[in-house]
C-alpha cells in the first residue's frame, strides 16, 4: 500500500462499546446481525434478526419462519423502541422459508428494499440472499422475485459455490454494488470455508446482478462497506486468525471498490463490566473480541456527502449471562452500540503506510 493510497481513517481505529436501552437482555429472546442504520424523517431505523432459543443453534435455521426480521427506531441512537416484525413470513414451500437473517435495507426513491439471507435446505451452509420491498421503512416488506439474487455455480464462482450470506449494498453512480460473503470449498481439504467477500453489480436495485471478474475482493468472514472519499471503505472481520483468516478485524479502503488495501486493526474498548465479560467470551470462542463486522451498522443517509462516513452504529456480542446453551454462549447474542471516528481527515495527517499497518500474527 503506497502512502498516497493510505487513508487517514485507516491508521488508528478505536471502537468504544456501550450499552443501549430498548434491547434488554434476558433468557428468552435474542437479537443479532443489526443492519445498516438508515435515517428517515429524523428517526434512525435499524433491522435485525430476532429469535427465541432452540435446543441447538442450527435448529434456528431449519424451522420455517422461526427467525424473524424486526425493526427498532430511535431519535438519538441510544434509546431504541422495538416496532416488531417487518418482513412477511414466507409461504410454505418457498425457497426462503427457513432461517431468514442478516437484513440490510436501502432506500431507493420512495421505496425501501431489504436484502436478507435464507437457508435453502436443512443444512447450514447452502444459503442464498433474497430481496423484499416496502413502501415504508416500517414495512411490511414483501418478498419479490422468483428466486435468490444469485445462485451458486461451482465452475464460474468457486469462492461462493456453496452459498452467499451477509449482503451489504449501496448505490455507486448509476449502479448498485452488492457485497456479500461467499461460502466455497477449500481445494486442499474440501472443507466449506466462509472467508471470501465478493462483489456483484447491477443497473437496477432488483438486479440482475453480475459477479465481478476479480472476486473475491477481500478475505474476511464478514464485510460492511460504504462510499468514502472517491472510493469504498470496509470494516472487515474474521472468526479466527488461522491460515484461512490471515487478517485481524480491520479497516480496508479501495479506490475502485474492488482492490482493497488493509489498514489498522480495530481495537475495541469499554468501561462496562458486562460488555467486558461478553468480549472475553467472544475472544474465547471466536478468537476476536467483537464478532461479525458485516453486521456493524454505518450511519449513512447522505450518500452525496461521502466524507461524512461512520461515527457510530450497533454490533453484537455473545451473551454469556443469558446463554441458551452454556457450552455455546456465542450463539445467544445481544446488541450494543459502538462509537468511532472514521470521518474524513485533512490530507496533511497522512502517515506512511509502513508505520500504521498492524498485521495479524501467523499461526
């Protein structure tokens, strides 16, 4: 990475984690994967997966319509009011009836579009991303299209031959850029891996989407993207730091939205003892203190001013206090807030790339 391509926003990143009101923790209901935050009529809107515990974690995704997509609103980003489910239940036999989760909502004109993940069969990895539409940010969101936005083609796209997950979309010029996590097969072991962030582009929000020839565009478990400066910024994370996941949770930047450079590792801090305990649980079970960067929610509602960028959002942590399964507390997540500074800074603050990169240790 050359110094002139190193964005000052990448050089030092601290995420301060805090509790919010409205998403109270408890033993019966769990929330995870908050969407990108949108602002409509001075009110913030966030969408997330909402579910009650099951005997085992995979069971959540195999029972039709057990997981739901809920909406909460806030005037200040601290006090949230749950509205309730906003995505219509799937009809019996439809491809998207199982395990709907990982919502991402964008506004196009007067309409609101929700990208969501669903499980094709009663197995964990074969996932696809579908689309729903509403006339209001409060829904109801209606399923549209005859199938998922992308199918799997092992010959054409081995990096997402098994499935797609965690969609994140924004408009860039006259096109819609759709980033997603791909599930593919490790060529050496045959094991399913989920560390490929890929890109597909369409002329319409409803598609058809065409895969980028340079896929995958980043190696990460999840990635959340937004327009910044003349390019694209990404918060990317991993589940572990093995050979398959060589980079820590970090900030990435790309001038063309395709070739991303790695910036500073994300450092999470908190003064809340309950959050510290959850971070320790995440570190123990996943190898990182805060999981699923793809579900961080950037506050981006003024795309014509890309320098505004991200200053706060919501993320998730495992609930080690109210876990439905004490052996797997990471499967009982709750929502919390992060604050950071990723706004555009003066060019004079640029620092040589060699002084700022923090590479993960090889294992």
